[in-house]
């Protein structure tokens, strides 16, 4: 099998680093866009600059780049979170449409599209929810509409909480948990839809190779868990007590309005499209996931 040529944005991020290592290991030709002056392929979405040569011969663009979500949401930060995603996607789409045959676009998005406090089980056909992050995801995905209209393949990978020790939510939790200071957040009853970093990387490879896949894909494990169940599983794996809950008011005091849409979010999301396509998770329960993560760490 001849491997495809892949262009990755956000290659230096938590997901991007692992994804690039995986693609390189499996024989793909890999290209990266960077905002570092002097990089082989430079881009600056804020000023609309992109080295068009980077797309020559590219089969698939995997777009991960964006301002980090995990920070206090001032008005300026919220504007950066939104514009970094929308402007970069618009820039990529214009450049891709200039190609004789536009490559496929695999666009990172989030399950926050569905909102942050939703009682029912959600799937790809569920409606747009409420909240800042829902607005961001809708605008982000919508920026690819011209590519869809041109008939190119577009996949939006709506991702849940990504678990790995090198970054993301788990890495931020670990210091407190290792000191025996971990515990459930808020009531602990809120549902958490998650995926391991290793499985997410495999999702991106799966979507890259399955040319018939397009539209929305929920990148989560089939088994969402409550925050309390996650907390207990993590404490068990690292052999630490988890008896110090953090009440909702304290979570909000520490993290601001971001807390309600992330740490305290209550979302049960089903990966219906990936299940139908035959994707196989290596870690389908939170216990097996955490055991595998810490064994590999």
C-alpha cells in the first residue's frame, strides 16, 4: 500500500506531536506548517500568510492548530480562541481550493459543539448546544463550508477529553492526585466523554485511510463515565486516595467561566459513526485506559 502525503497543522501540540510521530513511524510522507520564522513551510493565519507550496501533492490536511482552551477566559482570550480556529481554517481552505484537486480536510473540533449540560445521550446528528465553546465549534466547522461545496472530503473530528500523561487534562490533574489531594469535581455526577491519546491518534489514521468517511465523527470511547468513577479509577491505578472533593464554587473560583464548559461539563456522547465504520478501540473502559496509559508512561 502506498501511503498518503499528510499535512499537519498544530504539530507541536499535545495531540500533534503524537500524531506526527505515529504517521512518520508508519511510513507516511509528513509535512508541517509552522509559525516559526525560518521553518520549511511557514504560515501566519493572523496575517493571512501561507506557503502555498506546502500543499503540492498533499492528499490529506489534518488541521489541529488553535489557541489553547485551558486558560482563564477573558474577552481577549475568547477572541483568540475563536479567531485562531476560524481564520486558520479559512486560510487553509482558500489555499486548498487553489489546488487542481483539493485534498481532503480532517478538522479537529470538540464535543463541546453539543453544549455543556445536556441530559440525553448525544450522537453526531444531535443539535448544536449552548455556550461559548459550542459557538466556537460551529464557526470552526462552518469555515470549511466552501471546501464541502466544492465536493472535497471534509471530516470534523469532535473530540472528547483526551487522556495521556504528556499533556491535556490528565497531566494537569496528576500532581495533586499523586500527593493524595485528588478528588471528584463538583457533585462528581457529571458525565465525562473521553478517549486515550493513543486511540485518538489511531482515529486520525483511520479517517485518513477511509476515503468514504466524511461529515462529523465523535472521537470518544463508547463508555462515558461519571467524574466520580473517573476519579476512583485514577486513584486506584496510581494507588492514591481520592477523598478530597473540590466543590463547584471553588472550581469556578480557580478557573473562572471556563470551568462550567470544561471541568464541570456533563456530556454523554456516543461515537456512532466510528462504530458504524468499524473502528476498534484499544481502550474501551476507563480502567483499561488508565492502566495502559501508566504502563506506557
